[in-house]
C-alpha cells in the first residue's frame, strides 16, 4: 500500500513532532526540578518583569486562583518574588529573584540544545525556512508564540504549558 503524499499528512506530522518536542522538553526540565509550566512562567517573567498575578493568569488563559499555587511553589523555591507595586499598592508584581534569573539562563541553554537536537536532521537553510513557515502559520492562526494554549480545552482554569 502506497503512503499518501506528505502534504496530505502535514497536520498529523506537526502534531507528532509537537508531542515529541513537548515530551523531551518536559524530561529536560524535570532534570533541574521544574515542570514545563514552571519553565514557561520563568520565561514569561524574564521577558516581562513586574507582571501581576492577574496579568500572568490572563496571559496563560487561566483563572487567577489556579496560578496562585504555581507562583507559591516558585516563590518557596526562591525563584520568584512578589514585590509590592509602586504604581498600585494594592497589587504585587512578580519578579525573578537572582536564583530565578540563574535558572532562566540554564533553561535557555536547555532550550537551545533541545531545538538544535530536534532540528539536527535539517540544514541551516532548511531550519530557517521551517521557522519562517511555522511563524507564518502561527500568525495566521493567531497563536501566542510564547506559550502553548489549548484552544479546544473546556476547562479554561488550568494553566497552559508555556513554550520552550
């Protein structure tokens, strides 16, 4: 039996590669004591220091009460600090601690190695072309390029898994 042309299986292959990439990244973050969600929150706070818990919850597509235990855990491990907002004393801003910034640097190294291994079968030109095409598709479907959002999920209260 002949296989269908690759263009008829693109979505399936993207799904398979996404699952593989997510699974391998989870293994790598587990080695340093983090979940992919922990890693994603650290990445978001590294890019946008001072987010409030509410803003972080909005970004993750989760209800704020579901984000509290995640931040509590990161704070207990000394990676994130809640700092009273200078502009609105009723709110707290989330900031990486020095240890959190150190872990974020480690995560960046892990993500770079992860991507290099995943794309190793491609030439540099092919890798760049794939990145361009995926960015175009992501934009056309209004996907957040910083995190995974399960658009078909029925429970919007569960935090999503941020992207590597």
